C-alpha cells in the first residue's frame, strides 16, 4: 500500500492498524544504549552482595537503583516548582 492510500484511510477515520507491522514498533526513549562506568572495588563488591541477596544480576540492580533515584529527583524537582 502506498503512503498516500494509508494517509487517506487514516484521515477518514479508518482503522489502519491491520496495515502496520506492529512487531517493529518501539517506544521512544526505551532503546538500549551502552555506557561504561568505573566503580571502586568496594562498590562493585557491595553491588554483587546485594544483587545476590535479592536474586538479580549486578546490571539489574544498577539499572533499578538509578531509575528509582532519577524518578525521585524528577518528583522532587516537580514539587519545587
């Protein structure tokens, strides 16, 4: 189907989802991007102990803790405005 045809269907209020490949959809901002961070050995050891205690990987605990902190900071900034 040509883009013009799809535009016409959309503009007329038709359901165009059957013409889309939903398997390739991604939510903006959710793509993975690698970063390298150097931590002191004591932090890595502490992360490993905590990760083992709760049954997750080191990477998982780092991601969760950073996400939680960023959410807290965003809420804090929003409350101060």
